[in-house]
């Protein structure tokens, strides 16, 4: 078993509880969040939000999402990892952007993931119209790999995407 409880200076990353669905919905239902995610529709209703986190519960293996909370229990974002190749995803409450929370959360989450899973690397995508997300990845030493396109449930058409990769060695050297 790989327990999931990550504490950083300002944040706690832990598995979602059913009681987190209301706070998750409040963040993920923002169009500016949903448009940057592949699997979050817009509009997003409360049942869809609850189903989304229920389908991504942590079970001790890759293929899950977890909540990013302030130490007072306030949900401020989300992190996740899974797929082939292993890919991370994240978002932060738009009201909290620009505070370094995404970088702090991902740094802690990646350290935990590399320590608990046999991952040679992790990948991530940033939509081209989300330069803040690309900056987070660059700060964490992700290397640009290539341009691609992806389809978000909250967009009518495919969107340009920048794909990044971070090796275990490069992360550990940072």
C-alpha cells in the first residue's frame, strides 16, 4: 500500500472524500478550469462533479486524482496521475492563481509519486492558451517534447497542446 498524505509548507494533498464534492464542483465548474482539462465538461453539474471524483479515487496504484487543500481544510486544487505514458494533471482554483500553489503542489506530488511508484518519467500537457500552466512545468524542470492537439470536453474543437516530460533523474537533480 502506498499511503497518500503529502504535506508541503502551505498544502496538504490527500485522497478525495465524498464530502469534498461540493468544493470540487465550485472550482471545476469554472469555465476557465474546465477548458484546460480534458475530462471536465462545462457546464458541470453537482452530480457530474461527484461522479468525476468518485471515478478517480486513490486505490494505492496509478490512475487517480487527489485534492489539494490548505492546512485549514480549504480545497484549492487537484492533482492526478495515470495513463500510458504516465501523465500528471493539475488545476488550481482561479481565485488562487498566481500564488505559487500549483508549483508547490506538483513539487510535493511528484516527489511522492517518484518515491512510491517505479516511474522512469512523468509527462504533462499544457494547452497553448494556458501559458501559466507551461510556466509551472518549466519551473519544475519539465522539458518540452512536442506540439500536439487534444480535445477537452469543455471545448467545441481540438486545441493546440504543448507536451512536456520530466525524468526521475532530472527531477531528483533539481
